[in-house]
C-alpha cells in the first residue's frame, strides 16, 4: 500500500521522490544559480525552485501524502536541499551585487583632484555701478546725508524750468534730450537729463535744513567711449541758513579722500556756468598719469571730476524756499566716470553690454560690503 501511495503521489505532482532525483534536481538548480549572469536571471532561478509553483516547493507539497516514516526521511532531505539552494542563491546574489557595484563605480568615476565649483555667493559678482553707489552711500551717510530718489520720466517743469533753464536753452532741444510725444494737454514728458529734478522734488516736499544726495539713472542723446545714452549720476544738495562755499569745499575734499582711498588730495576750483548755480565751478583733482594708470593724491596733472556751485536764488524761489533766509550749495558727478577712474576701466560701453567675462573681471564679491571702517573696496 505504501508503494502504491508513493506511485500515486508521484503521478499527481510529477515531482521526484528518491535521492537520485533529489541529487539531479540539486545539481541542475545549483548549476543554474552559478550560471545566472545578473540579479534578474538569479531571481528567475529562485522562483523556479522555491517559488509557489517551484520544483522544490512541489516536493514539499507531496509530504502530506506520505507515511510518517517516509515523510520524516523525505522531509529532511527536501528541507536540506531547500536550505542549500537558499544559501547558494544568497551567495550568488552577493557576488552579482558586488559586480554590479564595481561596474557602476567604474562608470561613475569622479576625479577628486578637480577643484570644487564655486558656491553661488562666491561665483556671483556685484556690478561696479552698484558697488560705487554703495561706496557713495557709505561715505555721505557718515557725513549725515540721506538718500533721495525720483522718477526717471520727468516733466519739463521739474527738469528744466524750476532749475532756471531759459526757454531757448540748448539742453531743451531734441539733439540732447529724449522727449516723449505730447499728451492730450500738449505737455511733453522726457527722460531726465540729470538727477537735479530730485533736488526740486525734495525742496518742494521738505522744509530746510536739507542735506541729501540723489543717485540714479539719467539719459542724454550721446554715445562714444566716454558717453552712453543712459548713465548714472549722483548729486548732492545742502540748504541751510549758514551754508557756504567753504562747507562745499570741505565736503568734496573729504569725499575724494574717502572714495579714492588716499590720505591727501589737492583740488582746484575753476569758474564755470550752470543755470541752476551761481557762482558755479568745475572741480579738478590732482593726479599723476603713468602707463595708462591714474593715481590720485600725487603728481602734477589735473583731472576734472565734477561740477558744483551755490544754488541760484531763482531755483530756491521756484522751489518755495526764501533765498533771503536760506542759501545752499549743490554738486553733481557721473558715477560711471568715477568708477572708471578708481578701478581702471578704459571704456564706458561695457558697463551696459552684460558680458559675464567683463563682470567676472571687474565685479565685486557680493558679501564684501563697503564700509569706511573696513575699507570701501577691500
């Protein structure tokens, strides 16, 4: 009867029962494991042997139809085969994983001798115009000045009339000023030709004493190596009862010493004419030219850097300030021009060409903020 049951079990499952069959199954399964070329192939062998319908799993399913004695001996042999196959699978899987890792490492080799990429804070650069504006702010803030700003699009009244420009003045003509088309009232707006309208707005909005600087963009119809249609300008204004040319001279001397970072500076004031100041002067600073380089505070040469003067009584009157009580002085200089002088830039046009190579060379590190204590351009 036992033999009959074994035959019946063998016929139903198709699985081998004797040790010869187990040895054959063992040899074929281990050979398949050894020949698996990757983890996917190895997984297919595992499923074929130990999966729900695998060959070894099928053998285990026949144990329930055997006698206790047969089940004891056959179960031990089948479980031993299962354990041996499991160990072989684990060993082969470890080998394949190591091989796959080695291949990946070869493909992803990194040359650790290459330099690191700069962090954004190190790679970025501040434009020289922004740098010089920060330097100006630091210097004049130390002298007690505040910052005043105004719109780029101005009225003829603020840009010319209240600054004592007569109707026939050449600066009002199209060849120098960018005018817009007339509006419904016949008024023509314009792109401001200087930041002086900000002085007008400040005097109209604030009672003296006034002490402000007015940095910003300005526009004139001119373009060459030292002129661009858009450029940057900073003007200063002081209105008070005791404002004098002596005060103006001291402020400009202290500014030049701080900005150009020299201990001594010699300045020369030459008489000039501006509609909005009287008397007016152009200011030269002592320098030495050598090999294309300009050094300030030494030498026998002179370089013009700005214009200045006492605010014209007509301007005070047109801006609501009594010229019999108050007087003031003002000055103006090109930010682009003084940036070129300080940092040795030969041409104004690259300031506006957005060339990353130029900015990388002349730009400033973003975290090196200019201070009088730490050095403006440290």
